């Protein structure tokens, strides 16, 4: 599983399609993982970001299998401490 965590000040590069590479890398690593990656048989991509960034990230969202916001996590785990 490939997690991309974007902090509120982060942006996706404008000169290359970084997001498409995440899905390709995740699938490739499911077939033949590098030594530093736990072997696995399936692949998925997840974007974790602030809800306020969703409009800016809109062109990239469909390329992720799942999008989770920090605010979603805060609602699901209200006792956890998150620093944005």
C-alpha cells in the first residue's frame, strides 16, 4: 500500500505526473518488493491530506484508490493527537 501524506503547505509537482507513478510503483512492488518493503501480493494507493486542500488536489484525487483527510481521522479517533 502506498500512502502519500501531504501536509497543509505541500503541493504536487506541476511538471510531472507524480501521482500516476505512485500507482505504478505500488503495483510493481507488489510483484517484486525492494528489500526495505514488506513483501505483499496486492497494491493500493491512499492520499492523506487536509480537507482544505481537496479543491487544489482535485486533478489528482481520482488517481488514488482512497482519499482520507486529517479531519476524517480526527472524527474517527477523537482521542488521538494530530498536529496539522
